[in-house]
C-alpha cells in the first residue's frame, strides 16, 4: 500500500467542525490503497470534547499526539478551567453577575490588549509552539513509515509549516489542504495583525504554495482568490477542488411523529446570522397564528443563549427552543427526528462571507431531510441549489423568509415533505468516497479529474478590493 502522513492539528476526541474532513480521509484512504498515519495535537483543552469520535478512527491508524509547549496558553487554559468550575458550581444569579463583570469596560479593554499582543507575537498563528515538536514527530514517524507524501490541513496554518519542514528533512513531497481561507477572509486573529506581520504571512504562504506537490481548495471561487493573490505560486494543474462532504450513505426519509413541525439547527450560532430570521418568525406568528402554532425551531450548539434571549423579546419562546452543544451521536439522533434542517449564513459585514459553506450543510445532505436555508449569496446557497433544494430564502430579504416556512408547513401538514428532500444523485459528489478519490489524485501528483480554470469564476464582491490590492502589492520574487 502507499503511505501518507497526515498533519491534522485537531483530531478526535476534539469534536469541532474542522475534525470531520481529516477523519473522513483517514477512514476511507485504506479502501483506496493508502495507509494513513496522523500527527495531531496532544491536549486536554477541547473546543468540543466528543470521545465517541475515537471509535471512528480505524484501529490500524497510528495517531501520534504531540504536545504544544506554550507556557502562556497553559496559563490561559488553567485560568479558563478555574472560571468554568466556578460557573458550574455557582447559582444562576452568581453566574449572571460573573458574566456581567466580564463585560465591564476595563476587562474588555484588557482582553483586547491581550488578544492584540498575541496577534503581534505569534507567527503564523496561535499554534506556533506546536511546529517544532510536530516536525520532529513527523520526521521520526517518516523514518519508520517511509511515506510517499505528507498531507496537511489548515487551520491552523502552522500545520502547513510542519509539512513543509518535514518534507525538507525527509524528501517526501507535501500536499496542502485549505479548510479555511487564511489571509483571504476575516478572522479575529488576522484582523489584529500589524501590516508588517500580514506581509510576513503572505510571503510565508507564497513559499508554502510554491513548494507543494498539490493544493486542495473547497470551491473554485476560493481557488480563484488564491490564484490571483499569490500570482506565480500556483500552477493550475496542481490545484484540486475538494468540497467538504458527508460519510456513509444518505439516510432514508421517514416522517417523524409529533404535533409540531420540528426544524433543527445544529452547530455554533455566535458567528452566524439570524437577525432577519427572528423578525420573520414574528411576522409569521402575527399574520398566520394557525401555521405558527405548528412550528418548532430547535437550536443546539454554542451561542444559543443569546438567540433565546432575542427570541423571548419578540415573543417567540413558544416557537424557538435552545440547548447547548452536544455529541455527534446525539446530533445524528436529533436530525433523524427532525422534519427539516435549518442552515444560516455569515453576516455581510464579514469579509469573504461569500466563501463560507458550514460543515453542517453536508451532514444535512446525508440526513436526507428537507433543508431550509436563510442565506446570503454564498457557497452554502450554491450547494443547496446544486442538489435541488427549493426552500431557500435570501437572508437580506426578510419578505422571502415567511413564504419559505409556509411552504415547509404546508408540505408537512399535507404529508408531502418527501418532495422537499435534496436530490440523492446530486448529493453524491459530496460523498466521502468521491472526496477521497479526488484526494488520492492529489497525493499521487496527478492532475485533478475536474481541471481548475483560472478566471472562470468571479471574485466575491466583499473581497474584490482586498484581492486586487493584495495581488497588486504582492511580489513573488520577494517571497
């Protein structure tokens, strides 16, 4: 069998959205003649702890966990644990007081200063201290496994640096996988970077792209952005488009019992937009009380507390229910019981929001249930359109949202929900089998099955100015 070492900073039992892409590849590569080993972070500080995901890792897969020797982040982790322990044992009144104190102007100012100092000090990102031990672990593993290629997924971009340095020491080529559009779209860390650090980031990424055997992006539009910003670093033949996707076969559709039509949203809410959704639900309740009484929206994940408060202000507590984050297994159960699944987009104030397609939408495709989208013109909307979803409203046009929910409720009450399920054949391109076959071509150094054609797609409006400025200012010869 061929052999690949995979650099995946986040890996089970971490359960955040970035874990599922490398996990799918680890599971399916052996079926295509590849033996995969993984270099991952060794930590006890999880964004979303989900030990059940460990059972999905093939028993033959070596997972080498490497600690990050970062004293500052160790202090921060211990402090966060103390705060969480205090909140767990405190009364609701004390919790409210503590959270209110955290929002005090002085504390907010100090937090901002800390975050800004981190952005100035860490290069290329907050995982910087993981690079050296991860390189050593990769080189040691390579001496034993003799890999044909090293593959790295990012963020964090430190994983790319690990792959590049390990490649230089072992002679194995490396492949880069973009799970996030680093230096292209907005994130808080990069927004706090000084101009000189941003230039350093771009020069570093130029070298990483230039030396890679292949580079994989999620969408043609994303690849076009990098093609234009990093002119000369990429050959079209080395670019592969591999979207996120789902694992296994699409679930059969069975109508769940219940007196209400349950619409489930699963995942983080804090960075997604629902400012037009709630007023639309309020309008539905005011104009069509009968239908509104049939509707139940269940939000499960981080950030649901703020939504619950906003819903209560609008008198929607009888329609909107919320719960905190839960396990992958529990989410799968909730999806099977839901009548439809809800997906939201990013706010238009976020640079590059058009490039986002949340990982949840692909799990939704696997669930085989109707999908309701309240979305801007982004990649999520394009995915839903490709698979024949008709219940999509423009998040910038509240007047479109109410008719979509009426359409869903009419189909539910009339026993016609199956007519709103995404087309199974169209969903196949997002299956793990298709994805892994596309990855194998990149690992083998072969051209992609579907060629990337430069300038075949338009740059998103929110990025046009930044992409043009970055491309014009970037000099590959200085990289």
